[in-house]
């Protein structure tokens, strides 16, 4: 996909078996820079936010471990390395979700862990399958793996689907998105920003590897990914509009934006047909650039808006829109920071989000999906409209409407927090304007550098022409209409209402019953039957062949031998000793010993395995007999 | 090769140090030392200490001798001695339940031994000698016409040794004997004694018969099916089991069959995975049993759902528990992961038709179940949620108990990080 800049293999003393290898290209470097920036912003924000809470050390330690894991994922040169760091990241970030230790946090953390474990297992299965099919795990060598190994294409397809499930579970694509709307609201805000902004992108990165390297130009797979992306995009957007919880809205919005990115990847996998009907192997650079830029756009936006949500929460300790209404009134700084992010996410011209969405839009209509082109394009535009709609809803509720409570307008956030909240918004604006300037056709050093590093020819689009702006304005128009007719009329009277039916929850409806009840029930039934079968066989033998008698309660009081010997010893002692000798009752003592022995024998006889041993002796004797007859 | 005693040309007691001895000796030495140090504190209040330590030391010496055995008869002799010497450890508490468990263990072992003995008699006729030499193949010309019998004998030996290894259908003693023994004794039982059955199978398959002889025969397929059934059965039952030590015993059944699966695949990668799993499971499971002893001691509870918030009072021990659990599940960079990785690669590369993918899938389903039954205790320890009740008695954990646990956990990690050193 991109030209490799450097790679490093690392295998001293067979560390971790196959060993680690790292590889870096411009895209990865750029994104690793954004990761480090995001972590810095989040850590700047954290001290004030976590002030009233316990267990801070735990939070910081695992934040750093997660950073190592995430950087490792983006730097990995082979799938084995990627898997190791991916698991490290998944497990370390569990602490974020469970940090609060409230009941709902723990439940969300459970979901998160289950999804992480199951996703990890799918991923591992996929990696093993692809290693079997191609004999390599190096990401660059996996390029076009499907086309080069057509004799094992079933294995590669299975592997790609397994890996896709594993990565999609982390990215939050439908139908394995279930952890996303649950985990983000309960994690501390600086952690939700990273969960939503960065961690989901590691899943996206994985999907890119599967799509752009392994399954490049495999049409059915591309359509599959595209469909998943479209569903996620619409579903996330609708959920976000219906939600009345600030962070849940943002989480669902993340899902929707992930859908945009996955759609971009899916469309890019599909081979394009040129005008004279030949299959031509070039990728749509517009789509690729749009996908990558949208990843970065989304990371920065979510850093900004989740941190703003963090400011709200650290002052009010509430997230329900009805309870925090009007928190942002007379806080122009906070409003600006939020607005910058919201505008970029909605794709308002001038911001990075406009650029990325336009490129995606152009890329989607360019290859031509026949009669589906219109459907895809309008799904895309309407989802964009929903984006504007729910961001407006949040902005109006937080910064414009008047709420019941009065809020402190001075010391609601620290100075460092102000910097952390503002930086992403500023970056979005600057990068948007400068990139539009570059890509409008003005070749510059940056664009040359990008081209050299393998971004291909930068897509030169005149971003400010009417044709191009039209898409953005249709989306914005849909958003405005949706806001006034759906949100203001249907979803609120005095308060914001959540009209989304409670029971319509994929997790509660299908996954939890399946994993916690139905599967264990079936497995458990067979396992118990198997567990008991040997013992049952022995009981059967005892009841039939060995004619087991029930235990008699009466105990034997010694036998003839013990009576005689005991009596004899007693008698002898009595003869030898003086007159005042009190006879020591050897007879009784021997009898007791005899009884104990009998009891042990009884336990031995009644133990089930005694039957087993008898059966085995019998078998052994029989086989020996056959042997002797055969060979002697 | 050192020959200690010779009855005749065919029967001699001789010892040799080879690759597999190294692995087994390392495991036995670390586990027995750790268990011994742990016992110093754990057994302080218990009765019959002299008996316990005597049999403990005797058992250790016999196991060392067994791992060094150079031919089958030496191995078998020490194997049987080990069975007899370990019974007093199982029966240590002296209650009726303990005695029943001890007898069950003894008789199941005898039943296995008869099967092994039968196989030995047959093989002795067809092999020129029963020395352990890696990679030797049985001479096909001498067994011409009797392949069926020899295969059957090999299968009986595998079945016989699998009694110790807790493979279905001969696993029932394990869940009785492990929970009833004192914690260090169950750690040894689960870490080393159970492995002796694995050692027996490896010795027979790779050092006497040769893998080629049984590759693709009904023996391999039956063996594979039995191991896969056991893996799933053990994990599922552990998932349902509320009593901590019995849950660990079921977990042993499942995990040992990972190793057996690696042997049954009959290729080098899988054997490497099996060896790594052999070590990783030994260290991690031993650590888990020792930790279970501590937990049961400080809470006076034996059910998992009653043990809450242990991470608050005993963060270090609970952390070790989590690391050992991760190794059981197979999460990098622990030993369990590397073992499972090679097992899966071996499974894919083995020529066993549908079992290839099926085996890998079963390993993963079992890993999921393992996560389900091991992680909650550790995670609830650190994240008990609000309003939990402190159930611990508040006693501090002796250093003599904490240090062995720490060392075992570190070993489980080292196996994962530097597998090249071990195997």
C-alpha cells in the first residue's frame, strides 16, 4: 500500500518464538505521531479530572501500557507482532473501562473483555490459517496473497473473515459493535477519548491490512466490507440521534464514523473497471486518501469532544442531556473547542472533515457500482446529515439552552485542560485549510513528500468548485432538516426523550443469552455425560457382574484368630505378673485393629475404581492367554 | 548411559540424560522446590508432618530417576514407584473422603498400568530392545503380518499412560484426588505427576515406536479424538464448577490434553508446542494451586463466588493469579500462548484431514472457556465493585508462601518470552 521507509527484525534468542519485526512507512509514522499527541492531550487532561477518585496509580500505569500496545500495533511488520501488541492493548485497556467500579462499569467491562477475548481468538485463528496457506506473516509479503495462492483460496478467505471479525470487534463495526456504546460512557473521559479516537483505529488498521494486502481486489470480500461499513454508518448515526446521554451519543457517533471509514476501505478493495472494460489494478487514490484522512479527522475530533464531555462530567457528575442542559452557557472557550470538533465531524467546508468526506464521496461514486451507486451515495449523504443533526443537538443542549441549574463559570477547568481541549480543534482547522490549499493543485513540498512516500499522486480536486461543494451542502441541508423535524418535533417536548426501544439491544437480545446460557447448556450436557460415563460403567459392573451387597451396619467384633491370640497374650501376661496386675486387654485391642482393617477394605471394595481394576485384570488375563496361545 | 543393575540382556536398570529428561527434570526440580518452601509455612499447623515430608522427598527422587530413565523397564519401575509414593500425599488428611479419593487414584493407576504392561509384553517381542532413542522407527520387517496387534498394543500403552494424564475416559480420579490433597501436594500432583503420563506417551511414541508407524492409522485418529473431547469436556466442566480447587482440577484435565493433542499430531512443530505447553502449564498450574491454598486459607471459603476483593488485601498474590491465568488462556507473552501457537501451527500442518481446522478451533473454544472460568476471580479481586463485603480474615501471607508463587509465575512468563532456552 505504502512504500516502506524502514524495517527492523528483532529476534534475539528466539524471543517469543517467531520473534518481533517492525516496519514503518509514512502513513504509520504519521498516525503514530497522532497517537502520541492524543496520549499527551489525554494525560494533560487527566490529573484534574481524576482528582476526587481513588486508584489513580492503576489508571496511569495501564494508560502507559496501552500506549505501548497501540504503538506496537501500528509499528508491527508482521501479523504475529501485531497480534501480541493487539492483545496487550486490549487487556491493558480493560482497566480503563472498569476503573470506576460502578455496577454498570463492571458490566460494560465484562462485555469489553468478552469481545476482546473472542475477537482475539478469531484473530489468532485467522493468523494461523493465513500462515498455513501462504507460509509467511510478513505484512508486505502478504500483498495480494489471495491472487497468488488461488489453490488455497478457501483457507485465505476463511482467514480473512476471521481476521476481519477480530479487527472489526475492536473497531466497533456492526454486528460486533456492542461494547462501544456501553464502554465509552462509563470509562473516565480522557480514557473514552482514547478508546474512541485511537483504539478503534487499531482495528481499522487491521482491516486495512486484510483488505489492502491479503484480499486486495477480491470483489466479494470488498462488497462484504462495504456492506458492513454502510450498515455501521447508518446504525451508529441513528443510535446517536436517539440517545440522550452525552457520552453515549459520542460513542454511537464514533461507530457511525467508523462506518464511513470501513465503507471507504470496502470500496477500495473492489477492483475498478476502466472504460474499455478491462480490469485495471490501480486503486482509487481519492478513496485511500479520504479513508486515511477521515481516520485522522475522527481521532482529533473525538479527542476534542470527549474531553469537553469530561469537563462537563467533572463539574456536574452527570451525563444525561436533560440534567446538564445549559452547562456551557457563558463558557465561550468551551463552546469554541466543541464547535471546532463538531464542525469538522459534520464536514463543514474548511475543516479536515470536509476534505476527508469529500474525498470519500468522490471515491465512492467514481468506480461505479451500477444501480447501487445511487443507494450508496445517498446513504453516505444522509449519514452525513445525521452527523450534523446529533452534533447540533449536543451543541444546542449544552451551550445554548437554558437549564435548571446554575454553574460555576470560572474554575470549571484547569489551564492545562484548556490547552488539551483546544489543540485538536485548532489542528483540524489548520490541517483542513492547508491540505485543501495543497490538494487544489498547488504542488508544495508537503505534497511532493507525500507523493514520494507512496500516497500516490495526490488527488487534485478543486475543492472549492460548486460541483464538489454541492455534496457537502446536501448533507448539511439534510442535517438541518433532520434536526428541526426529527429532534425538535419528535424527540423532545420539554425534555429530550429516548424513544429507542430498550429491548432492541443486540447484546441483551442475542449475544449474552447465547454465550452465557445456550452454548454452556449444550456443551455442559455433553460434558457431564462424558464425565460420568466411566463411573457409570463401573457402577453397572458392580450391580451386575460383581453382585454388590449393600453395606451392613453391624461391625464384626474380631475373628477367631484375634480372639485366640489376644486371649493367649492376656493369659500369659496375667500368669507372669504380680497379683495386683490390671490385665491389659490385648484381645480388645486386636479386635479394634481388625475392625479398622475391615473398614478400609470395605472402602477399597466400594470405591468405583475397584471394579475398574478387576475389569482390567480380567482383560489382561484374557489377552495374555491369547498371546500365549498365538506365539508359543 | 549408566547401567545400575542388569538382570539379563533385555532387562536392565539404566539412566541417561537426554533432551526430554532436561525438560522434565527442570519442571520437577522447580516445582518440587517451590512446593517444599511453600509447605514449610503451609504445613506448619497440620499433623503428620514427618510422614508428609518423607513421602514428598522420596517422590521427588523417584521422579528425577524416572525422567532420566534410559529404557522402558527403568521408566516403568520408577513410574509405578511414583504412583505408590504419591498415594500418602493424597490421603494425607485421613478423612474418609480422602481415603476414598486415594484408593480411586490408586486403582485407576493400576488399571492403567495393566494396559501399559500388556503393551510392553507385546512390544518386547517385536522390538530388539526397549531403549529410548529419539526418532527410532520400529523395524517393519519383524512385525510383518502382526501390524494390527502391534498397533493395538501401542494404543493400549497410550491409553494406560493416559490414566495418569487424565485423558477421557480415564480421568475420573483426577477431580477426586486433586482437591482433597493439601495445596502443595495438589500442586505437585497437577504439575508433575500428571505429566509423567505425558512423558510415558512421548517415550513410547517418539522413542520406541516412531511416529511414522502410527501416522494415519486408526490409533492416531482415535487418540486425536480422545484428546479433543477431553479438552472441551475439561474446560466446560471447569466453567461450571463452583469449588476453586476442583475447578483447577478440571482445568488440568483440559490443559494436559493440549499436550497430548500435540503428541497425537505427530509432527515436530506440534511436539515443540506440546513441550512448551508441558512447561508452561506445569509452572502456571502449580502457581494457581498454591495461590488457591492461600486464598482458601485466608477466606475460609472454597467457592469461587465467595472470594471477593482479594486484590485489595493481597494485590501481589492476586496479580500472580492473573498472570498465571493469562498463561492458561494463552495470551502473549506468557508460556501458554507460545505453546498454543506452535500447537495450532502443527495442527494445520499435520496431514489429518478435517482434524486440522477442527483441532485449532477446539483449542480456541477451550481458550475462551478458560478465560471464562479463570479470569473472574482475579478481576473481581481488583474490581470488586462498590458495596462488596470484605471476606478475608486479614491474615498476612507468609513470605515462604509468596516467594514460590512469584518464582513460578516468573517462570511461566519466561517460558513465553524465551522459549528457545527451554525447548
